[in-house]
């Protein structure tokens, strides 16, 4: 499993064998079944998680029991509740495996050790955080200013390997539109 991460991280920077071995020694490998929760609402997020295989969703449930999908993470992506992880406070989110999955995880202490002892990992981490912030800002802009059709097109372009793997109601939740609206948009585009 770690070999997959090694291939991924080697495309992001130059790492020595010793640095890669340190990354491996500080990590935890885990397998999850479909529908298994990686993080439960109310728990403290104890790991930054790299997805080797499978697909995850981070979501919250409002007082009416309605689920709101915050993000998806497929292979070669990271998933974490950053607020819970960084502040070590209870999470407001659930992170669920939508497929059987394999992940590699690091605790805050181990991630910080890598951050301080491996210069290329520090550089990689800063870029990763910057891209995550940009994606979050772009998502807010999408929600406040895009039409349903524009949201759908943005999702398809941004996550081509996710759309066919998740139920339509989860995509609608992520986009902030009703399932019926999403069905109409998809149907209209198929007619073109």
C-alpha cells in the first residue's frame, strides 16, 4: 500500500530513501469497508488521510436529518477535517468510505515531524494547503454565483473520476441543488 503513496509523493518532490522510510515508519495503513466511517461526528480527527484506493465523502447532518456533502476524495487525494485535526476538537463531520478503501494516515505529531525534518515534504505540504484553500474559496464562489448547470459542469470537469461512482443525491447535495434540479440539468445536457 505504501508503494502507491511513494509513487505519488515522488511526483511532488525529490525525496531520499531515508525520508521515504521515515514517512512510512510514521504512517498507519488501514483498510475500510464500503459505508464504514473513518471519522464520526463528535470525535476528534486524529489523522490526515491519503486515499490509496476507494472513494470517501465528508458530510454533516443538520437538525432535520438532512445530509450535506462537503467534499469527496478519491485515489491520490487527501481527506481530513482540518479544524478538528489542527485544533484537536470534536468534529462536526462524518467521513465515510463510499467504496471498499485503503488509506495511509498520519497523526498531527507525526505529520509535524515530517514537516520539520523533511524539507521537500514541508514544501509539498504548503502547496497542498494552498491548493485546498483555493479550492474551498472557489467552491464558495460557485455556490453563491453559479447556476445549477454551471455547478454541474464545474463538478464534471473538476471530478471526472467521481461522478459515476456516487449516487445522484450525493452529487446534488455537494452542489447545493435538489436531486430533481440536477436530474433536469443532466437530462437537458444529454439532449444536446
